């Protein structure tokens, strides 16, 4: 395992919660970890809260003078813990500066930690890292057993996953059925990459199953005459109003795909719209029209295949232009990995691209609600480069905070679970027993980090194992 890079104060101190509800008193507990960072019982410490978005020239005249910021003093209890309550008045990232008095009575900084204050709509949601476009061995060009692929994603820190093999829902069903026998906290959705009527159109179906236990692609080809007639009816109805340059049948197939997925309770995602196959996979004007009409629940703004894809560069710029035009479609990042147990090549950018969805519950309906409400971010990070995030400014600053202060610890817990998932699936009884004993550790960490249980009476998001369902 590659050891997590952590901000030193994140590794040396424990602060719970680290997300506070805007305008409400939040009770915090801060303690030092180990001999070097331990806080002295009975000693009084100084705490200052520095909002990132509230600087002005007057405050910055003397950058070393941090006494000007609001805060409080607290004495460490007999266990070396500081317990204090504070109310934040603005949604933003705050630096919590821990200080003490020196021998002359002056203030000396000890450590800086971070707190995110969130308005209620965001505070109620749990950030879930996931992927909704990848392939396993049932796919014509995929590799690896579907559940072993799922275990790899959990090992990498993923909370939800849809395996989306070309033309088939089978791989995702195999993974979901196997998950019933192996205790785990990874939420699995049914999924497929839809190519109707042929390979040129790409869309992702998450969660929709059609009669006979098949995906949309198989359903179309089993009922092609009927389905094509439905598409032709959409094309005929829309043709006169379509902008110049948009081919009616191209538009109609993409609308029909999304409508069918929605009718079966699924989530429709526009796959890598500017992936280049001679030309953009989705014409620019058609992407704009589909987004304006809100036909799809989300679009892949970052996707795998190559580090720093030029198509991803164009997709993110186009997405920003859409927002400037008053058009919004929720952004997703997907790795489109066709294998995971190999260093990067054309087939795998595993764990380099992903999404963060802010869910009220870990379920298909919870994921759909997050996307349709605009609560998602696309993230990519290749090699040791910094992360790139496609999201609103509000969600980008929250994701930036989480990448430093939440996900490193969350991912360590997931690593242990994912490794045991693999071994238990392959018949290791000891791993199976350990998984049962470790069950719920990620959820308990979430409760402490986000503090929803300890600070007020709002109901907590339901973050438990969710079986895939038709």
C-alpha cells in the first residue's frame, strides 16, 4: 500500500467533528496524538478561528498577529482533551489555530487544523466517492471478475460503484449477488454502457433493469422493430424545432435512451461526450441541447483513457460555458477502467478519475437525488499531480477540504475492507470473519467526522450497505 500523504497536523491531532452546521453551536473535541503532540492536562490553550473568505487589508497589515481573530480559551481535561463549543456564521473553510502562552505571556502557535462550516442542505449530506463507468470480464474488452474489481475499488477508497460493461448489465449483477455473501460497505448499483443502435452512441445506465433481467441494450435488440418505431416517432415530432446541424435520429436515439432508463427508475449519464472517434462522440450543439432540456441526470466531464485527456480539457471548458449560459448538468468523473491490476495504459486509469456525490443516503434513489439537485463533483488526479475538480465553487472548496482532512483517513479504513473482501470472496474464512467484525467502521468514522449524531436532533443520512435492486 502506498502510504497516504497527510498534512502533519492532520496526522498529529484528532479533531471531531470537522464539519460544523452553519449558525448552530457545535461541540468539538481536540486531542494530540502520541508523545510529541499530547496536550497537557489542566493547561489552558488558545483557540482562534480564521475564515478563509473574510480577509481584508486591515487584518493583513500584520500577518503574524493572529490575536485579532475571534476565538476562545479552553483547558485540557484529565485525558488531555480540549472540549469546546463554537458557532460559525458563514459557510467556508476555517483554520483552527491552536496556541499557548509562552514564558513571557505572549501567544505561540502550536498547530493549524481546518474546519468546514456548511449550511444545512450540505451538512445533511455525506460525501461519497465513487465511479459509474468501468468494465469487467463480461465486457467484450474488459478484464477481471466483477466482484474482484469491486473489491479493488473499495480498497482504493470508493463508497459506491456501477460496473458498466458494453451492451450488458451482467457484470454488475454478478458483483451485486456476490456482495450478498461478503460483508462490506460498498454500495453497488446495476449498470451498463449503452450503445443503441450501434457502437457510436455511448450512454451509461445506472440502476435500470428491463424485462427478462436485462439491460437497455439487450432490450432494444430483442425488440428492435418496436423500439426503432418509438425513436422514429420522437425524431418526427422534434425535427422541425431542432437547431440547424442536429440530425433528428441522433437526437431521438439519445432522448429515447434517457427516457427508457428513467422509466425503469434508473439514472441516465452522458458518457465522455467529447471523446474523439473521428469526431466528438456527442456533437457540441447536441450536448448543449440535451443539457438545456435536462434529458440526462449527469455528464462525464472527466473520464479515463489517457492522462490529461484533451477531450477532458474540452469537456470541462464546455461545461463551464454551459453554466455561463444558465445551463447546468451535474458533473461526474469516471475512470472507464477496463482493468485495475496493471500500471496505467490505454485500458486503465483506475482510481485516477472519480466522482464525489453528496448523498442523503447510500442508495440508488439517494444518488439520483444528489445528481438531480446538483450535488456532485468530478475529480481527476494523474500520477503525483494535484487534483483537478469540476464543480461549482461551493462544492469545489468543500471537496478541497475533504481531500486533505477526510479522505486520507476514510481511504485507510476502506483499504482494509477491500483487501479482506477479495480474500473472503476467494474462500478465506478468516477474512470473512474479520469482515464481519470490522463492519461499520467507515460509518462510525463518518459519524464522528461530520458530527451529525452528537450535535443536534436532525436525522442522520442512512449510510449503510445497499443491495442493488431492479
